[in-house]
C-alpha cells in the first residue's frame, strides 16, 4: 500500500515533472523553496489541477491516462494555506459540510473525536469571522478530518499564521500524526516544521523531486545538504533519559550514545524527541580526549565526504551500530590534514543540539 | 371621472415586474455563472450581446421584437405553430420583451458577484465532497447573496420603469399592456396632470425606497458576512 504519483506538465515558464512513491503511513513532506512546485503537485494530487500523469492511492486509481476522478469523488481532505472556512456558516455547519456528504458506513472519524482533538468544542456556534487565525485553521483541519479521508493534504497550513498561532497549532498537528492512521502530505518550505512533523521527505526543486526518502536520510544527502549551506544538519531520534537539574542539563539517549542538551524539565523521562544537529556544530577528532569542554563525544564511522564550493567539506557519518546519519561541516584543509576517508573510525564532538520547537 | 383613480396600470406593472424578475433570475443566473467562470472565446461576444440593451434605444429593441414576434417573423411563426397566436400587444409579449430588455441588469451584478468569489470557496467545497451542482447551490449562491439582491431589485425596478419597448410592442391596451409608465404618458397627453402627478410621484417614492433598502441591506451584508475574503 502506497501512494504513487507521476505527473508532467508545462505551465509557461514552469514545468512539473515528478515521479514519486510515498508511504501510506505517517507524514510525508513536500519540501522546497517557493516556486519549486510543491503546491502545484499537491493540487494535482487533489484533482484541482489536471495534468498528464498517473495517481494511485492505496490501490485506488485516481488518475490514469484518460480516466480522471474529479476532486469531489476522491477520498481526500485538503487544508489550504488560509483556513478558507465558509463565512456564511458557523463552525458547526462548516464542520458538517463535508461530513454530511460521506456515507455513515464510511465515517471513521467521529465528530466529537475530531472536535476534541483540535480543541474547538467551545467554538461550535461561532461564525468564522469571530475566530482567531489559529482557531480557524484548527477548524479547517477538523473539517477536513471529518470527511474520513484516506489521504490528508495540507498546503502550508501554518504559513499564514503569526508565530504564536503557529506554536498553538503544532501540537495539534503532532497529535494528528500520533493518533490517526491517515497518511498526510504536508507542503512546507519551513525546515523547522518539516523536521518536527515529517517522517518522509520529498525534496522539490524547480518542478522536480530531487530526493525522496526517510527524513533523516534525505537531510543527510550530502549533495542536497551542500546546497543548503548553513542550514545543513542531521536529524536524530532520541529518548529523554534523565534531567541533571543542578547543571541545567537534560540527558538524552540516541543511536550514537548520550546526548546532553539544555534543560528540558517539561519532558518526562522516557518521552521521545527529535533533535536537530547542525553540521556546523559538529567537529571531528582522532582521539577521545577526556579533557574537553564539549560534553557530547561519540564514536562514528565515516560514510562519505564531499568537498563543497569554497574551503568547506561535508562529512556524513554513521554510529558503530545501526542508526541515522550525522553530518559535520569542516574545512577542507582539516579534512586533508586528517586524511579523512570513508570507512574510518573516529570521534565526533557535538557542540550544540537544538530541540525542535 | 377624474376622481375615480385607476389602479389597474399599477397592478399590471407590479405583475409584469414580478414575473419578469423571476424569469430573469432563471435565465440570467446560468448566463452569469457561465460568463464568470468560462475561458471560452465566446465569453466576450456573449457578454456584449447581453449588455446591448444598456446602450440601445429602447425603440430599437422594441422594433425588432415587433418584427421578430410579429405574424411574419420567425418568432411569430413559431408561437403560431405552438398555437398561442402572436405575442405583440399581449401581456405575454411584454414579459418576453422585458426579460430581454432588463437582462443586463440581472446578469451583470450576478456575474460580478460570482467573479468576486474566486475559485477558492468552490475548491474547498470540492475537497469536502460537494459535486459541482452542490458547490453552486450551497456555496456560490449563499456567498453571492448581495449580488442576487442587487440583481433582483435592479431587474424589478428597471422593468417597472421601462416605457419605449412597451409602447413599441405592447401598445396601450387597458388591463393587458397599459402599464404604469404608459398610463402616465397617457394622462399627460390628455392633460390629466393630477393623475400623472400621483403616479409619477409614486414612482419616485417607490424607486427611492427600493434603492435605499438595497443599499442598506447590502451594506449590512457587506459588513456582516464577508470578512474572510
């Protein structure tokens, strides 16, 4: 079971040419700069644009050759950039607009369940104009969920919101991810959102899917990371082990070993978090020197190196066992002096690790 | 004789205008919807055709309708074939003429309202499983309500106020085609200024109240319901 999408279209200056397979579980991000074709691809998947191509969602053909299922006959939910609630209907009627068109036997998301999940119980009788931006978007998400979609499409649902509303919605999106078995396609140009929410990434550039795969692998793709300069970094899954209150630190455990980060007292030991480790905050050494101000020192194995433009070099590493890749950005001179090469064992020193907030 | 005020033209005008407005909404809405959404090369020719009554002298429209619907015109041949006789100088003829003459007053506000909606609300409705017809009925029509109100009021008021077309195709048959505007003309011709005053002043008052009500209503809707766009 998966989502298979192949489209090609010439739209004036812009051309879209995509052939991707996406998992039918979890959140897949369509990630890229504006103008890279993410939204166009999403609209094509929704049937809002009609291009040449083929689209199969969990075994059901939505488009192939001449056949084209119109949007209203596709079991999808769509959350637009702006909430786009119907201004002439109150929240309750907005929520039921789509739900009422789905046969009762097909409904898998209950009204109360969706309303509670998005925390909008108290808003049901209000008109959309009396809601804040964040509230509107939560209603729009619940409205889409209530059609019991087999695929949820979200087009930069946070980008029209201010910072506070974004913070307000992110936890709801995470609940969506954790509590519902609906695959989500999430369009975003925000590295933060994508790294926090996505499991799978399609990296879009100029109408093409440059890479598609599990998020930790795609972000550690040296060529793509090299293009992203300072933003290059790796993603690690970690578990909170303990809080070292007297030092204002929290101890996490990841595939590489212990990771000490700034105090996170709000996280229970045992909870899982995603940590982003910028490549520029990782340095390499041959020995595990005991005397160092850097707390996180891990044994690693070099997997690949790539000299970037200018005097820099990106190094991709793996833990001794199984695990996600780690990136280091070092100078090319260092790489040559140390004679770094794939397969070598050495130590990575991680200066800072940012939790995704 | 001057004391017995003749209300018949007033009722006839109201009947004509009501019937015309209903027919205009039925005919004008699909035309406006098509004009608002099509990318066809026929969009502008059709738009111009619909707008013709705005710029033509009413007598021109009346003249051609008379020829077209007369016993030797294609329209007249058709109505005779149907067995309903010819339409000129009948109430039915006035209705046909009024629908054509007032068409732009209904189509244009509706077209503007539909265009102002944009694609988004309909796309949203489509992603919520609404078929094109349901998108139209449950989203486009309620959101275009101010446009419908304007279209109805303008269509109605313009029909009540028409004169030239009516005179050409309807003549002046009491109870059949002698509507308000024709009655006023008649009164003035026969120097019955008192009756002419009653009807004319009544028309001014009616037109003012209708327009005022329209502006107030649309003002309220404008402030009330469309903040999201």
